[in-house]
C-alpha cells in the first residue's frame, strides 16, 4: 500500500467559529489507495486527540504502523484497493497542520502560543472540507472516526449535509458532558502547574513533566476499571521495594512509561487547545435545539459504541439515535459488546471491522 | 455536645509493617460524649484520605462543623448522649499526628520529608489501638469509617479480633485495585512534576500548584459522571468568554476552586504518603490467602456500599461478603441505592444514618 504524505497551504483566511481567523494556514494529510475517475470512492478518516494524519501503513524504518492500520489497507475493512482514503492532521494539532506552535506569519519567527485562536470541532471539519474542495472531491463515500474523530464525523454530517454517503461516528458523543470537561480541566491545570510551561512560553523542545502527568490522567479513562484489573492486577515491579515510597505497582510503571514518552512526541499547547475543542463540543451550538441540529443530517448514519466505554458512554450514543429517530433521520445504532473501555475503537478492531466493511459495501442500506 | 481535642505522645517505638519504626510519635484525637463506667460505650471513627480527627461539632468561630457531623452528635445516629466517640488523625496525615513534615527528633529542626517511613493501613490501626490501650479502653462498641476509613475498620477487625463488637466499613474495598492505584499514581506524579515540590524539600508554607492539580484529579471520582451532569451540565461561567482559551465551564470553576484551596489546608507529602498507604492496602498481605485473612474476623461486620460509587465499586464490597460467607463469618451487606458517587458516605448521610443507629442498637443482630 502506497502512503503519500502531503501538505496543503492556503492563503485565503480560514474563518473560525470564534470569529477569529487563520491566515495563512496549512493542513498536513495522508492518502492511501487511488482516487477513481468519478472521484466517488473517497473515505475521510478523522483522528482522535493524540492522533495524526498517519492512520495507516509504515514509513520506512518504522516499527509501528499508523494508528488505524488494522482497519485501513489492501484487503482490509477500509480496502485501499477499492477506496481512496484521506486522513488529515486537524488544525490545532502538532503534526504539520497550523497549530499554536506555528509561526504567526511564515518567517516571522514569532509563534502563536497563547495568541492562537480557540479551535472547535466545527473549525476542524471546515478546514478538512476546504482541503477536499481543493482536491476536487465533491462527495465522500464515508467519513469515519472515533472519539474526537467521531465528533468530526457527526459535525460533518450536520454542517455539510449530503456531502458524505455514510457518516460513521465511533465511541463519541454529541455534547461533551461535565464529567469529561472535568477530566480535560484536570489535564489542562496539570500542564499549567508545571513551571517550565511558563504560561505557554516554554522553550521549544523543553521536556514538560506536567504534560507527562496530564497524559497519565488521560490514561485513567482509556481503558475500563476491569481492564486495569485484567492487565495489571496488583503485580508489583520486581526490582522495586514494596515499602519504598516511589516503589511501583506494574500499573504505575505502565502509566509512568506512557506519560514520560508523551512530551517527546506531542506539544503541550496543542494538547490544551484540542482538549478545549473537545470540551466545547456541542452539536446544538448555533441551533435552537438539538433536534434542529440533528435534522440537518441528510446522510445515512451508523453509530458504533462499546458497552464498556467509560469516557463516552454508550448511553450518549443511544441518545443520538433517539434524536435522529425523532427528527426522522436515517440512523442505525450498533453497540459492540466489550468491557475493554474507550480505547476499543483503536484496539478491538476485530470486533467491528466487518461491520465497517458491510456498511461501506452497502449491505446495511436496506435496514433503514 | 462537648468537643475535646487532645494529643497523646508516645516514647516507646511504633513498629511499622515495613520493618521501620517511629520514635517518638504522637497522635491527635478528638472525643465526643462521655465514657461510661464500664468503658463499653466507645465508638471509634476512622477518617478518609483528606479527613482529620475533627469528625463532629464546631470549634468556636467555625462556619463548618466536622466532616461527619450529620452522623455524630446528641440524638443523632451515633448518639453522643449514649456513646463515647473517638476519632484520631491517622499517622502520616498532617493535622497533628506524626507525619512526613514532623521533626525527626523533637527540637531537631529536621523534618522527616522523604525520610519518613511508608505507612500502611495496618500501621494506622496499630497506632489507634495503642492510643485506646493507653486510654484504658479494652473493647469497642463499634468501629466505623468510609473510604480509607473503611479500610481501617476492616483491618481492625482482622488484626484485633474480638476488640470491636461491630465492624462497619463503608464505601471501601479489601484490596485496592489497579484502577485506583493508577488514579493515585497520576496524583502523585502531578505533585512531583511541580518544580516547587523540590523532590519533597519544598519550603514550609509554599503554595504547590501541583497539589492543587492533584486534588482536581481526585475530584473526578468523588462524584459519579451522572452527578457531574446534574450539578453542572454544560453551564458556562457568565463572566468568561466561550472562546477564551481559559474561559471556564461551571464544572471547571468548581474544580479550580476546590483544587486551589487544597494546598492551603493539606500537606503535599502527607498526601503522597496516604495515597501510597491506600495503594498498598490489601487485607491478604501477611496471610496465605484472602480466606485466611477474612477468617480472622470474629466480630459482627456490616458492609455499606453505594450503588453509584465509581471509586470503590459495590462489586468489591460484595466480594467481602462472599469471602466472609465462605469462611463462616458474621457479615451483613447493605447496598444503598444512590447514583451520587463515592462521596455518598459524606454527603448522603440521610440514606444510611438509620441503618447505623439500628446496628448500634443491636436491632440487626438477629439477622446473622
């Protein structure tokens, strides 16, 4: 499978939901497979909080493939022999698209930092749509994403009705609830409590312990309490003393490792801006009611949730289904039986890849 | 109701589970009600992570009463007209009992800090028992506590069989599971990430932002996700801008406030040591099996859990009941229907105060 990593630069301003704008701005993206002549085999993949445009395949020398490689590739559920798959790095992120550590003007040597405008999920989708327009893509076969990616899929269905044939939001919500806003807040304040963060003026490349600790907080809800039990139990690190203050249970070592790695590959301000985008997410904003928001969706929607998701609960996606039914939309709801937790959408691909390929093949169309 | 706050000083060493010792050491405690002639009306109250010996009543000029004032007092469920109630500040804490910020030797001007030994729940209970011996108390009517206090109640039943008539652990567990160890770890690392913590050598009275952020993490599990919804929804702080990066939802303002207050009244090292004690808690340590541990308990045990507790799940307390049944112990399990969350044991006293008074009056004795 061929991976093409590209950068699109735009000089026309990107007007944001806040009323502010980005000018110029750019978006990094990757494609897999070939665009057909009719340009009607395009699938947009939307990534989660710490994700990137690198959804599938391996770069030369890489040990690990892209984050949804189990789902995307030749002969896989999202079959790159059939489909032209695009995944973009969202604006606000730190993998090549315009974000808080970008220069305010090219060559200005001044980075946005806290001057960067607040970005919303709506803005991310708008930027992606401009890219697709630029590529001459008039129609999507599908938009598919999990977690923050699912928010984008939902938003695309609302903001650009008729643009995608299938909308597939996974492990997500329609309105970020107070509990998740609280988790996000704890992460943001943990970063801000780090003196080296310097209120956003940290040195480029500085290692921020506060960001490592914030990542550990995130990990508390990526797997379920019962998965914590299964993976770690009360195993203690063999070389650590039980009565050493900083001696570690295996689960602590796991958090410590993943936390410690994070500042090496993710930017603190991008993390804060994306958390803010997630907290602000509410499909009802800009409409008189949630019903009005959901009634915008003209495409076929397939909701996929996981029974053991303790971050975005299945109950929340069942509510989307209720709203869609209420407004007479076309919506199917699938709840995958799993106690793994929120990360199921990344880890338990075997449990829903057939469902994805069935949707894409049109085999569930007669169920509406 | 009369409050007596006292300090007991011991010169004989306190031998700890780690093999280390404290010498000298002291314990702060409070009593309510009067000890009767037979000294058989004593109830020991054991406190949670951020609790103290001040369980009931108001000090002169105080706005807020002790942390379990709804339960303890004249004519209340734990009736101070009948019972002599004792609550001690656990060793390791920061309200007057020996802890990491105590002087190594009185007058030495050197504080323990990271030289303080790791304390376990077993050690806390041992210290309390020594105090009770010193006070000439040979028998408890009951030991009652929630969360970390429930761990102490359970431990007392195991380590001093026959000492208490009734063991009443509330909203707790018998073995801290990986999920909770992970939460504790995230809090500990958030404190350590604060440069002002200086690896435990922070200045006395220094305000530690890392401790404030750690407290916010704790708050994520004190109430349930649905209580977050009910209390806060998606209300935004009226004076904050929706698209200001640090503009706040009400739930963020709530976390910020409670987080910011915490370093003013709690010590960072005590917090770390008590979190470590909770993570290490396992009634099976020192026994060949959990069955063997539970078979030590000779007293009547009443377990109280809350259906919506998302920190120590009811499932965990049902397991205690199973073990007690297996070893032929006397144990009753009560699950209070509530979706409030873990803090129910502090907040929803109306839901279980009758149960407590019934237990103390012996009215449930015939159910064994």
